[in-house]
C-alpha cells in the first residue's frame, strides 16, 4: 500500500507523528515506511517494524506512507496522529545539553501556538559551580496572565527556585545553577510573539554567590570550589553545624585538591573553645 499525505496550509513546516500504543506489526516481515523531501531537497525515510513505533518528526508539509506485509502472520497494525502544527518540533523538543561557555539562543515559535504545555531541560556540563545569565529579547511577549514561561532550578544552597514571566514582563536574571527547566503554557485563544533568550554560562558564578550553609545533622558534608576555579576570586563563606553533638569538625581534603602555590590560598577561620580566633591557610 502506498499513500500520500499533504498539508496545504503555508504555515505548516513540520508534522509530528505520534503512534498509538497498540501499534504492532510482524517484526522484520511487515514494514511501515514514512518518506519525505526536506527543505534542502534531501529524501528522508524512516522504517518501522515489530512494536518499535517511536514518536517521529517530519520536517516537511507532506509525506508518503508505504506499508507492506508478507503472506503469513498479522498483528494489530498501526495507528498514528499527524499533527501539522507549526509548533510540532517545539513541542517534541526536550531541551539540550551544552558544552563550554558560549551563549545559546533558546526560543519558542514566533508566534507560538494555542494549547501548548511544553517542558524542556537545559544543562551546561563543562564546569561545576557556574551560573547562567538569562537575557531576553526585547520582542518577548505573551498573552498577559494566560500564557506564561516558567523557569525552575535548584540553586547552590539546595533551594528550589521558580520564576514565571507573562505579558511583556521578561526581565533578565541569573540562575545560580548549571542546569534548569523551562515550562511554557498557552491557553486556547490569543497568541503573541513568544519568547527568545540567550543562556550564557558564567564559570564560578554560583560558587561566588554561595555564602555557605548550615547543617543540622552529623553527616559528612562535601564543600568544594569550582573545577577549575577562576582568576581574581575573593570568596568568603560561612559554615555551621547546629547539632549539639558537633564538638569539633574534621577536614579531609580530596586527593585532587590543588591551587597555585603562594598566589592562591584557602583560609579556615574559627573561634575555639577558649574564645581565640584561629586561622589555618593552605596553598
């Protein structure tokens, strides 16, 4: 069987194919093939057999379907929805993982679509202790109070942070973490430009922002700099164990610990039981 499907709306640039969970054909013998010609003129084909029917994106407004079966053994068959929304690729995206500290542009379709509910995860892998600067395009705008973009992340203190933007209220801010989630929702009517922002990783940013921590139990805690740390740092942090059983604190350095001799230093300062201020410096 060969069939051709086409969406004639000029706004359709992609089609999201979502298979029914019951879809199954005889593995290796019965085959469903979806083919299309992309914007560069290249013919793309994807073949499905057995119960392997994953979500698929067609980067075109039309496609061909071919289904073949042999002379024995049949199964349920296939069933799928073809979503011609210009937001299909956006809806299917789960985010990205970035290397290095280059600036990356993250955006919705312009304009975005009705009835969206999209969550994506973004992460910068190259550094620990970094922060991420978020800078919005001046064009960013959504339907006030009805369509919104929300950032969720866990900061260096372990606190869950959520920041939501709607209407024209898109203010630049800094995420004190190396990864974050965004959720974009829109209702059934009225759309706008959407959002566009750059995410720029700042090495040592969250390390500098970290002011320390208070611990209530007697378990071992890991405290560390950024790896590698940055030039021109001047960071002070306070740590406290509030459990009455904490009479002393043992410090054990990781074997990897190393800083520039005589130029970079780590200093511990505390008041002992006699009320004396004690300092210990490492370099």
